[in-house]
């Protein structure tokens, strides 16, 4: 939506590999400025590493007040683990720090997914944006300093194998039957994987590079991420994402509304609450509204079609969590 010519809502960018999240925000600002929206507030809803690609929600105008909620949202990633080498960055950018000739059977990879589903403890990569004594971990690591990050608890809601690179086949009469096409035939060849592609739905704070490292270790080998794509961030899907070319067309005069999603698109699953003129005015002034006949919980309060606030209802009492300025 627009208010006085100013856009409010979400642009979902399909961030390409090699572009940082801050650079992506800069590209949005530049195109908005060139397209006639010079004073629009812009923010992003969840950082993506430069080597990662995919869904990057960009908040415009009043939607920037919801960016924090997007940071807390679940994400879905598709990623490929290349077995045999671990790098210091846990991706293709770093130096190799460990090697292994061991390649895991495909069925072992599928089986290990269950072990990494649910709440798990994870040590973030030393090349991450987390702060250690006030400094970014990746800055300390690049300076050659030893970086020790604390274990954190994250949740892997689901993890499944999609496929991988070309398989190798080896004959072994004494190896485990795990991974054989016919588990009853001890002579059947094991199918070993050089790489594998997985899809994971994860909670906030999950590092896919760390997950890949730990999966490789659990399989008795080492590995690193060679491909990483975010396919979902909160309610936003890759099908809604626009390319940099689409974004650049906005800068050349293409209609922004063709790609702009509503402010409430970032509030998927939160019910709307219709306010009258008096209760809307009270909410805008930060006053408590009482005697509302609705169940407790979070609501998106509106006056007709105009967003008013994100509110919390408790015992019929409405308190403003985040007000919108329309």
C-alpha cells in the first residue's frame, strides 16, 4: 500500500550469490530513489551470507517496524554438502583444514537426518557475525586470532535428503548392509555419496554451515557447504521473490505495486482485529482498550483497510505492541 505516495509493505528479493544483505538493501534503496521513492525507509528481515542465495524479505516504510519479527521467524534452506574436505569457513570460500577419504552410504545420510531433527546443540562457525568481546567473530578469525563461540540450542523442525552428486559404488563382503540396494545380499555394492543435498526447516539462530559440518562428522567424515539457498523466510516463499533485473526495472520506472506485498503479508497467521473510530484513536495514542470480546493473543488491528497497530489481547484488554503511523 502507499500513504501519501510513500510505499509500505514488502519486496521479496531473490538475492543472488555474491551479494551481501547490506548490498541488497543498498540496491533496493538506489532503485527506489531512481524510481521516485527517495525517502522510503528500508530494512531487511534476516541476513543471508554473500555465498548464499534466495529469499531476502525487504521491508519498506512502516513494514520496517516488523523486521524484528522476521528475524525471529523459521526459515527453510536447501543446501549441498561436499564430503571429503572441511574448510575454516565451512563453505567454498575458506582454506581446507581437514581431509578424509571416507564417503558415507546414502542410506546412512538419510538415517542421520533423524538424529539432527528437533532441538540440538550447535557451535556457530568462527566465520560468523556473532560478537566476541565486542568484535565480530569473522574479523577476529580473519586476523588469525583463535575464536571460541559458545554452544547454542537451536531447533531443526525437519531435515530430509533431496539428492546429491554422482555416487561411487564399492564391493565389500564385510561392510554394513546399510546403503545396499538389496540389504539381504551381502555381495551387493554399497552406494557411497561424494555429496548430498538436504532441505531443512530451522529456527532462528541456526547456522546451516555448522549443521553441515556436524552431519559430516556424525557420518565419520568431513565436509563443507558448496550450495546454499533460502527457499522460505517466515511467510515469504521463493515464488514471491523478484530478481535483481526486476528490481532494476523499478528504478527505470516500472510500477512498484506490481511487486510490493502488503504490510500484513509479514504477519501470516496473525488474525485481523477490526476497530471502530474510538478504539483506533485510543490505540494510536497508546491507551489501553478494554472489554473486547475476543480470545487472548496477538492481533493485527485495523480501521477499515488502514493498519493501526499490532496489539496483544489479554482478558479483553488490548495493549499496543507496535503502532503504525498512517
